[in-house]
C-alpha cells in the first residue's frame, strides 16, 4: 500500500498510527467479536445530519478494558476513498449488563473526527465476562450537513434478532431504538416446541418507542427453520401486542430473537462499505491469541444465508473454525483482491494494527485476483503478481506488529450447471494459477516463514479431479465459489479445526 505511517489530528489532540515494531510492547488486545465493522450500504440523499448505529458484540474472553477505533472515510469496492462524510462529531457507548459505559477520547465524551481521519478512544475500564453479549452504540453528527454531498450510509446488515442497525435523521431528540437505556428496551422471551415453532412473548414492553410497528427477527445458530414472522404493535410508546404472528417451523432450540425499531435498510450498491470501526479489549487472563483474518467474500462468510453469522457472531468458515481456540477479528471484505489489500487499504490497515496488535494474521486471498487475471498492468504474470502481493501484505504485518503469518489455500471455483455438472473457471483448472499458488503455499516457497497453512482446498477438492468440489458430503457450494450454509460451512469449519504445520 505504501502508507506506513499516518499522523492524524482529531480536534485538539493527535493520534498517531505508528508503524514501528513498538506495537509489540503495547498491551496484547483481543477482538471482542468476530463481526467488527459497522456494516453500511447505499447512500441516502438529503440533509440528514445525524446517524445512530448499534452493533452487537460477543465477548469470548474476560476483558479488563475496551478500546474502539473509528475511521471517517468510505470503503468501497476498489479500496479507501479520499474522503468520508465531512467533519463529524462522534460519541460511543457500551451497553453491558443494563448499563451504559461511555467511551471518551482525550478525556472528552464527544470527539471531532476530521474528514478522512481516524482515531482511537481512551481505554474504557470495564469488567466483561467471557461468553456474554454487549452492544456498541455510535452517534455521528455532521458539522456541516449538505443536502447532496457526503450522504450518510444506511445499514444493510443490521440483524433485528439483536436489535441492531443504523438510521439517519435530522432530529437530535429522535430515539430510533426501542427505548433509551438497555433497561428501558423491550424484552422478549420465547419458547420452541417439538415442531420447531417459535412463540415469542412480551416480557417487558419498553418505553419511549417512536416507531409505529416493531419487527421481530430470529437467529438460529444451527441454520434451521423458516417462515418466522412477527410484527408488534406500539401503543403509548410501548410494545402492546402483535399485528402479525407466524412462528414458522423447523427451528432448533439454539435461537435468539429480538425486536427492532430501525428504519429502512439500504440495498447495497456502488457506495457499499464494510466499516471500518474496530473494538478490542485487553484479556484478563491472556488465554487465547488474537487472529486477524484478511480475506474476501469466502472469508467474510458470503453464502446462501450466512451474512448474519452464527449466534456467537462468527462469520464464515475460518472465523467459525478458529473461534473455539482464538479470538478472531474477521476483517474480510467481499470482492477484495490481494492487489487491493496490498495497495489500497493503508489507513484501515494502520487503524486495525494500532487497536488490535494481532498476534496472528491469517491471509486468505487470491480467488478474485485469479478470476480477474490481475497482472499488475501486464508487468507480471497473474501468478507472479499474486505471489508478490501476498508477500508484501505478510511483510507489513510482520514489520509493524511482529505478527505470526498464517496463509489459507485457494478453494475451487467452478461454473455450476443445473444438473450439478462442474466446469472449472479459467485459472482454477488443474495446473492453473490457483494450483500453482497452492503448491507454493504448501511447500513454503511462497512465504518461507509462514507459521501455518490452513488448507481448505485439500478438504474441499474432489479426489478424482482436484479442480472440482467434492460431493460426498453433500453440495458444499451453491454457486461454485462460496461454501453454502447447508453443508459447506458446517463441514469446512469442522475440518479446519486443526491447521497443518
């Protein structure tokens, strides 16, 4: 990327995203949840000047403090744009155990983040228990709202089962959630019968609800069930009853449901972005290492319905496989190439490094480079170009964080016919670019100092033709590229629990 040091001025104080190996002496932080970004989407035109967001985090470890990193610039399909939303005033808070803990920045509750800048909050001294959930609330106010330029981005991946998402509005008094403090929020309890039908019940009606109707969502960690649909009525600012009741069927007992008071959602598009906003904490016991996952849509968990992750907020095959033994920060971005990760994500890379100090960096890139025949403007072959970018990315994390580097092999990529017949895409045929890169990964000639190789290709390929997906465990992919929910993600996550040395 070429950006190795960034000094950013925020308000009256400065925060430096340094690049020396001094980060090794900083506290070894772990990521609080495997879904790190405030995922956002299509720009909403208009004069709205305030955006409020809420995202759930799962705490795998006992933590003694939390630090949040924020960046004021858009992340698009081709990398980091040159500007964000204009200068903004931001504030953050942690919801945990029915209490708000505000984050401060330079000792102040509100911070000014200049356009295109980034910063980290002061450590929030909290006591968090592993195996619990919390939530981060973020409020942003434009200092110079514009009717047409720098429009806010709406949430595309907020999960109503966790009452999360984002909305924009112009009224600073407007309460977009189901109440104010967590103790005022609507609470639901539910039962699941032998047929997998879910019946929710209002345990606490909440207060201050400004929406006219409330949707209820369900998250089944076992990927079961369908057709659940509950919509609640609101009367006098509280949840009063149901105007729609449809419990669906086939759900497992391992579910989580919740109400959502968010407004409309975006639908992706040219300004779609996946962050960046990072939260990490200092482990009270230091029992697990922190793993930063850099990858594309396969790593991010793009499958038939995997955009929501499991009930512990683990997205994709690698996060699920490793989350049982490590704390995984899944920074994968759909569509990402090794080329873009190397050259176009300097500020995000520096921000994540300064907050997380990852002990391990797992790089699972190359599928999109091969599919797009990235050849660095014809100066190299696609295989040489990919090899160089993977080496450069690994070298940056080694130099600036002292991270151990793990690499993931490239999975098959095929065109699927209706009858299930597979045709390898160019570059993924036997002996093609993917095969050559995988061979160099396995024999450690691509990166001699790599700590581990996560060989997903070895457990997905057909025994008779290694360029094809195996079928003896059911269809592992629904589109020829991404592991699917039905068989691919559960099977692969189980097989990848023990990486090869």
